[in-house]
C-alpha cells in the first residue's frame, strides 16, 4: 500500500490524553508526525471535534481536530 500522507509518521507507544473543557480522556499514541497522530481510546464517544492532545513524556500539548475514518 502506498503512503499518501504529506508528512511521514513515526511509530510510537506513548500514553497521552485528549483534553477539552476541563475534562480529559486517556489515550495511547500509536504514531505521530507534524501533521497528525493515530490515537487509541477505549471508546470514541464523548470526544469533541476539537481538543488538545497532551503527551507528558514529550512535554507536548498540541491543538487537534478529530477525523472520523
């Protein structure tokens, strides 16, 4: 399968959180690049379209938007 992303993603396995409106949902970051990330969650219910991805081990806090696949 040909990779069509603008920016290559790096495989990782890091804990993170999806933060919004004073709440947070735990997630696992499976891959990440300057333009996107693959997040794994128990359930996508309740995740808003726009949120902040927080990855404490990388001191990362990045605004994101949810894309349904």
